[in-house]
């Protein structure tokens, strides 16, 4: 874990000095160290078979399983070793190899699919290892997805307050000279920063609340849902950037329009990927969703409204800034204030909307002319003169 936490520093070095080999070397060393530790864990687990899953523990091809798993684990460090070598004399190849490490599982799956299309499906061997392939319908650990997501939200919320603690505590000398000893006046000068902090924290909290409600109704997570959740968290990680943009309105008013649009875009993508998770779950609702959240369930309409609120609000705010660019800051602050209140009243609003729809359906039913039902026996009486009398 310590080595993994060092990776962001190596990314910063590679961005700041793309031609210097030091950042590439440090990244490759970290990946190789992580791969070596994972390989040791695998060797240790196979040395004590009771630590393995029952399927592998009782398999007659345990050595083949070990070789296959070690091959998957060590191919990333092997590519990083080659990337470290190329960084000394031709760094573009190093970046290509490092990108290959990230996309290698997807490239392998795509290559296997193309091979099956061109050469036809091959008969799997008797000791097939399909459990280690990438399958879109393969379930993920729902608890691991939730734990990782909660960690990201907690870190993002912490980063917001760190900026205030560091930059917005007034100096005692400035309080005496500029504000005549009034601490309240000194803190009031940082009012836009505090307003941006509370708005950004409310956004993070409500996105976490929507995420928690979503996975509360999900019974089983799948690979596409995990990928969409990762994309959503990537934009959630950009919310501190949105906070820095909105807190700088007072210092750089000429950049406020671009700052508002960037903030709206970050919030939109962070929330729309949550809605995409919900849509993906609905495609297999019998396996992935609780009965109350499926089509026609008690919580379906409420969950839909909860997940669609932030995408619609951020998209509407972005569109309004294109038309009313002079009021972009006011529009953004209105969105930050209105959305939390809408969340509080959401269940009431959904019930009122559903009641209104039922009322409209009832009015349409009354407006249609009722068809007269035929009286039993009337048709027979009308036809009776045309029939011959019985003998």
C-alpha cells in the first residue's frame, strides 16, 4: 500500500518533466515492487493450499493454475522493466509500454474475440481456466466497490476543508492593521471561499447520498457497473478543482464564466455516470436489483428522480450560462442552493407528480365517450323476425 500511495508523485513528475527518465523509472520501480509482492502472496498461498478457494484447492491442475496466475501478475512488471530500459534513450516507447500495462486485459479480451470470429470457436481444453478471463457479466464484490467509493468520497471531502484551513486563517498582524482588530471582519473578507466550500461539500455529500441509495438497491454488481462507478469517481475527484474555481470568483471575476462551466461539467459527468450505473442495472434487473427498485416497484420512480436531479440541474445551469453569461455566478450559486432543498423535498415532489399523472389519466378516461354495451337478448330479438318460425 505504501508503494501504491507513491504513484501519484511519479505521475506528477512525468507530467512536469515528460522527457526526464526519473519519473518513468520511479513509476516502473513501483509497479515492479507491487507485482513482486503479489507474486510472493500467490506463491505463499499455493504453498499452503488451505488458503486457496475450494475449486483450486481440490483441482488436479493446481500447478497450472499457479503458473497462469503468476503469468497474469508478472506481465505488467515485465512491461515496466522494458519501459524503464527504453526511458534511458527513447522515452516515447516507455509511455507506450506503460499504457499497454493499463489496457492489456482489454486488449487480450478483444484479441481473443477477434480470433474467435475469424478462426471460429475452439473447443476449450479439459482443464480450462475461464474463471480468470474478463467477462462483462462476471459479478464484482459489491462490498469492495462500496468501500472503495466511500474512501474516494471521504478523501475528496477532506481535501475541500484542507484548503480553507491552510489559506483562509487570517494573520494576527493583518487583523490588527487592516481590520482594526476585528476577527469577524477579517473572516468576512474570505466569505466567497466559505460559500464555495459549503456549496462544494453539499455537492459531495449529496452525490455520496445518491451513490449510497443506488447501491442499497443493487443486489449484485457487474463489470460494466464497476467501470461506470470508476468513471464517476474520477469526476468526483475533480470536485476540489471545482471548489478552487468557484472560490476564485472574487479574485478573478473575468474568468468566472469559464470556472462556472468547468464546475457544471464536472458535476454533470460525476452524476450522469451514476445514472448510467442505474440504467445498466435495469437491463438485468432480475439479477442486479432489489424487487422494490425494479420497473413498477415502490422505489423505482423515486430512485430515478434522485439520480436524474443533479445531471438535469448542472446541464440546465450550463445552458443558462450560455444565454445569460452576465449572471453565471448567480446561476451557479442558485443551483448549489436549490438542489439540496430539492433533495429534501424529492419524495414529496415525486408523489405529487405521480398523483398528477394519475389525475390526468382519469380526466382522459372521463373525456372519452363511453361505449354503450349491448343488452343481452336484444340482438336475438332484432334478428328473430328474419328467422323462420319453428315447425
